[in-house]
């Protein structure tokens, strides 16, 4: 599980660049971080958030209830 201290400072790397967006992330199913602003979804693999924009883009269209648990490991 990602520490609450880390979750307080993590933000969506896309939205923090855009005015008016804060990029706040919600923990979903204990294995995903979902951006409140854009809907990108970032996996948490081995308790480490994978905050790569390409990774968030890959899962953006996937409904939250369809996200795989656990997330697939990156190759």
C-alpha cells in the first residue's frame, strides 16, 4: 500500500501542467491511482505508483470497474 504521506504529494503529471487543474489522485481498488481531473489511471505495482504519462494514457478509457487487480507488471 502507498503511504498516505506520499499520496498527499502525488499528482497527475499531465494535469499539474494545466492551469485550473490540481491533478488530485484517488486510490481505487488499492492498486490504482485515478486522476479526478482527466481520468488517467496509474497502476501501483509492488507498492510503487507508476506515474508515467504513457501508462496513464494506456488505461484512460478503461472503466474503473474493469481495471485488472493486480495491475500487470511493466515489461
